[in-house]
């Protein structure tokens, strides 16, 4: 199993999260993939997926705040 090697972006505390209830986060994994902590919105968004998009039963649609992704942009590799 892959391991977390670094956070992408700034810690949730720097984005205003002071507790455990609002901590979206993005991590780079040792295999080059990324892991995301966000709000599970699968039920609300699944029916609205474009016709050329799909997800497996084991996949979830996860929402992260705009600020989380924007503040991670500088840390996301180009290749």
C-alpha cells in the first residue's frame, strides 16, 4: 500500500480550520498518486455526472473547498 509522503498546499489550520470538522486536505503518495480528504458528496452529485464520466462502486465523489485546491496549486507537480 502506498504511503503519504507530503501535504500538497498548506495545513487546514492556515486555511481557518480550528477543529476536526472542516479539514479538507490533499496529500502526495509514494506511488505518485494523490489522496484527498473532503466531504463525501457522492449521493448528491452522482446523478449529475456528465455522460462521459462514471465511477466504480468503490469510488466516491469528494468535494474540497476552492481555497484548499487553490492554495495547493503551487505544490502540484507539472509532470
